[in-house]
C-alpha cells in the first residue's frame, strides 16, 4: 500500500485565481481586460472532449474567450491531479482513480489544445 503522505502534492492555487472563488470580474473576457490578462491570447472554443454515446458528439467544449494563460494554468493543475490519482490508483489497485486520471487528462488536453489555437490564431 502506498503511503499517500510520501507523494508530492500539487502547488496550491491562490484563492483569488481558483475557479471556485473567481467571478467573471476576476477574469473578464472582453476588450476591457486588464493588461496582464490575455498576453498569450484567448481560447477559441473549438476544442471538445469526452465523447458522447451519440456518434460525432462530445460532452464538453472549451468556452471561447478565456485567457489562454489561465487555461494553461488550469490544465497544469488538472494534470497534477491526474498524475496523483493515477499513481494512487495503480499502487492501491483502485481502477476508479485510474479512470478519473484519464478524464482529467482529457480535459487538460482540451484546454491546452484550445489555448494553443488561440495563441496561434493571428499567425
């Protein structure tokens, strides 16, 4: 059995940037955005993830107009959680944690892909 206290823990997200504590005024998505937001670009909203049972449909889509910097930060947090869940799931023989890691990874990939599209939109 894995000693969970031996695993590295993800870095804490400051409460003012954590999605649970943020509001639309914390991350405005229009031309009035503060200068520090959107330096890398904005999500374009074309990337989907988690396939539906209906052919060609997906359950989730990244919302357009989110700061790419923030999307990449959130993708990093999702991947840190997926890494931890997959390690514990494999070591403790907990398949549900391995599946959770799979879904978290898919969501992180969607965020990164959509942010990249926004960052290269002007190219």
